[in-house]
C-alpha cells in the first residue's frame, strides 16, 4: 500500500493458495492478475481501464 505525495492509496493483496494478486485503486476500482508488473501498470495507468465501484461503466 502506498500513499505517495498525493495521499492516494493503492492496495495489492495476494490471494492465499493461488498465484493471483488482487489490486484496489484509490478510486475503488478492482483488478486481479498473476503478473505483478501488469498489476502496477494497471494501477498507475489511471484512469485507463478503471471502473470505480458504484460508477457507470
């Protein structure tokens, strides 16, 4: 988890028993991936690919 200079929080959890990482962006969007590099690219590529929870796709 990181707050950086902006106070934004990015969270990555490992799902035990799998090779899957579950990421949650500061906007509430969620993403799963087995590749940690792909996960961080998704998070830092905001807003491309992001759909905030409760938002309109």
